[in-house]
């Protein structure tokens, strides 16, 4: 386990390896969270944009219908 490796490095006085191992763990966790957040945000933005596009299309149809009624 990585934590065990970090502790072992510290006990052996190998601060550099302990630091590198710690950074790797942190970077991996950050990367995983960033990927999850990106998937969530991308999905929400896509759904919102599809919804807005639908509302714009409906508005255009209603305007055309109103123009035809006025003619």
C-alpha cells in the first residue's frame, strides 16, 4: 500500500521518496476528482444547451405562426 511505502521511506530517512510518493497519491486523487467533475459539468451543460435550443426553436415556430395569422 502506498501509505506503508511513505512511512517506510520516512523511517529510512528517505524524505525525497516519501515526498514523491505523497505527491503521486495527491495528484492521482486530484485527477480522478477532476475527471468526475468534468463528466458531470459536461453532461449538465449539454443538457442545458439542448433545452435552450429547444426553447429557441419553439419560440421561432410560435413567431412564424403569429406572422402567418397576422397576414
